[in-house]
C-alpha cells in the first residue's frame, strides 16, 4: 500500500489546472487571482495631509510668530494657490498639501486668532505629510496566483482595477453509491441510512474554492453507476463515495474500468480511509472515497482540498502540520498512519476515545486530526505530537 504522502503526490499529478475567466471586482472575493494585475494609478496621487492642522513652510513656523491663514484645503477640494512666506492654509486629513508647503502644523500645536495662526511648537519638514506614491505607484503589480481576501480586494479597488482575471472554479461531481442510502428528508427503510458524507464534502470543496454537483444516489447496479457517470459529464473531477472496495456489492472499480478508467492507485496505508482509489476516466481525474462518513471527510481534507488548490493553480501539497502537547497516554499504533479525531485546546491536544470511522458526532466535535506515524510505540501525555487543523 502507498503511504499518504505518496498517494497525495500521485493524486495531484492527475489534476489539470482550470482555465481563466474575468470577473467584476465585486465578484472576486474568495477567488484565486490567475494572472498578475497592475495598478492603474498612484496612491496617494498627491502629497496628502495625515492630520488636521495647517499646511505651511516649516522655516516660517517659529513659536510666537503669527502666520496669515489664506485658505482651506479639504479631502476632495484642495487649495489651488502656492503657500508663500508668512502664510498658512488650514488643512484637513486626506487633503492635498498645497504647493510651497512642506509640513503640517497639527491642530493641537496651533493657536488660531481670527485669520492668523501661531505655532506653539516648531514643526519639522515633511511632518504629517503622506508622500505621493507612499502606498503604491501606477504600474506596480500584484503577483499571482493567490487567493483574493478582503485586504487584497481593497488594494485592487484602490488601484482602480475593476475587472479581475481569476481561475475558473473546478466543477466536481459527487456520486454517492449504495442501496443502503436515501436522500435527507426521505424516510429510510428498515435497513437504510441517510446519505451524509456527500453534503459534508460539498461544503468542504466549496469552501476550498470549487463548484460542486450533488448527483443522485447510484444504486449497487452496473446500469445505475453508468447512469451516474453519464450525469457527471462536463465535470473537471469525479468523486465517488463508497463502493471502492472489492466486495460483491462494491462495483465502482469494475464498472468504471469497463467505462475506460485507468486506475493509478488503490488502497493507502492510512486510518481511516484505506480503500481510496484514484485514476482518470475520459481524461477526467476520478477519486473514489470510502463510504464511511468519517473516512470520506478525513480523505476529503487530506486529498480533495489540495486537489482543488492544484486545479486553481495554487501551490498544492500536504496540509500544514503543527505540534501540540498530548493530553492523554496512547498505546502503540498499528501499521497505518492514523488520523485521530481530536480536540485542540490551547497547546494541548486530546484524541476522542472512540475513533470509529462511522461516528459523525465525534468528527463534528473535533477541531484537529492528531497524526500518528505507522508502528509508533506507546506515548505518554505531554509528548509533542503532530496535528492538522480542521478549520477552513
């Protein structure tokens, strides 16, 4: 069996990048910038006052010497004339600094008497002035690729960029399989359960930047699986849930092979999630996840989140690991890398006692996966251990 690291490398090698599309700036939040964009203007476009006060020549503002106030400058409406010897212009934050002035005497250091103002303190040249281009200059580039968050979006708006080239969201078709499943809201039969992992995975993939198609449940019949495959036409990736093993009712692998799938790998030395497979069908990447809900969602974090990053053109690889202090003693681990559902509180991580791969109630309380290497011997509390955060 492949290690998780080996399987991830091979899975990512299957993923092509999506194309590029242009969207309005207001629609770009959360998308991935696909190409560099450049500033259309300089910011600030002029030397601007950083404070309320008086724009003047620093050498004129000696304490006790009165200057004549010759006008006002405010944001959006500057003072057009130059400031000369013995003059001052009342100025407000964000206003252009008039020609000739080289400092701003702040309000707190000024004494106003009618049309005259006296300096209580000697201002220094350049004080309280934001220079033109202090933030950025026209032609400066924002590099790509990178996700567009609120701060980057605000920067692009200030650069007067109104249309943004972004990576097209990959379309991922999710195919739940199994006679035992019914759709939420339906009444399950005595031997059935409600399909759940497809909804969790759809939310996870959408948060990562993908568009998802929730396809109907495919029954354990070759024709049903072939029909589901037909419904997935046009997707950038196909993800099946369940049916990837080799039991009498696990038909995904055989039916998809008959439909032209080339299998790259099957089975991974991990827990939960051993029966994971990956390949291509009709040139489209296909990943078959286990049917157990926790196994599917853990594999979704470890494999599908990096796959979406790869499709969007971002640097893709293992989710980052951190270390914390173990909260309890743990016995020896088996031959597979174990991703234990755990609760991280401060610098202490404590795995839940029941790690059964069907328990969504446990996963819903977990905020981290404690990672145990294969064949690790027993470890005591306070040992430093690796973990992966589950928050998106």
